């Protein structure tokens, strides 16, 4: 077994530097450093929760689709990040007040979630559940999964 201590950071390819910085600042991330975005080096941002993002770019593709989530053909690769939140109603109010569209939702056992997109259509799942781990992780894989079929 590899002795992994934590997720160090999440890398996200972006198109427009200031647009993405502003979006993630709205979610509570703080700009740590721009190590040379225009030369392909990351912009590092950190949330008070300890989550670190590396915004990478600039993107060279002009397409608008997020190939991993926006087409019916399913490609392998990272599709989204999921962030545990303390209150889904509070999160929904925040999203509405800041005109951030909810692009999907699902409920499964004790977990309720909504999906949003960053300016480059990268998917962010916001999960609310009691305790440290949702009941869905305690399920027998052979069990019926009512509610989970709504997960993209």
C-alpha cells in the first residue's frame, strides 16, 4: 500500500484567468500565487477548509463542451470534484444570490447533492450528509440504489 496522507491539490484547466479567479474567490478560495499562468504554470488558490486548487492554462481548445460530462459518450478521466458542505439550503441560497446555476441534483440515502459548473464548465458537486461519511459508502454494492440513478 502507498502511504498517502491527503489530496495535495486539484488541477483544473481554465481559459480565462481573471474570470476563473473571481469565480473561485466567490466560493471562498483565496489567491495564493500566480506562478506564471501565461507560460503554462499554475495559479494556486486555497480555501479555508484546506483545499488547494491549481488553475492551469491557458487552455488552447476553443470548444465549449466539457468532454467528460457534456456528451453522451463516456470517456475515462476525472469528471468532477465533490465538496462536502454543511447546509444544502444555505448553499442553494448562496448560489441563487450569486447567479450560479444549479445544473443537476440528486438524493441518495442520507446524502443530498447539487451540481454547479465553473466558468469553463468543470463540474463541482456539493454534498450534504450527516457525520463524516455518507451512508451510501456503507452500502452493499449489490443493493438497489434508488435515487442514485440521478447522479450524472
